C-alpha cells in the first residue's frame, strides 16, 4: 500500500533472473504506477471508484484495506522466490 498521502516509492525486484524497476507515486490521492519506466496504472485513492475496486478484490473482507493515508508498507510475492533491493521512499 502507499506509505503516505504524498510520497514516492521506488524498488527493484528480481524474478526469474529478470530485474523490474517499479515506481509508485502518490500525490494528493492520485496514485500512479510505473514498471521499467512505462506508466501502467493511474487511479485515485479513497474515492468511490477506489472503494468499488476494493469491494470486488481479494481484500474485500479486510474492512480497513486501502483506507489509511499514512503508515507502513508491505511487500508481497505470490509463492515464488523474490528479492527486493534499493527500496527508497521519499516525501514529495
């Protein structure tokens, strides 16, 4: 999830000997994802559309999912061995 209402996160992840550079930008509720420099997703946090997306996701049974505007982040994988490196978070 996003660390704060205004922030920037950047991480490298290696999967199957391929390294992916992922950047996540959150500014005033606008959330943008970039993978290897390509803009892949843009959405707004906490609006009606956000709540609808959470309601049909695997997180729908977690009442507080996607509601916090600051706090901790988590990294996940889907059962494969993964390595994260060069993780940086900065306030915009």
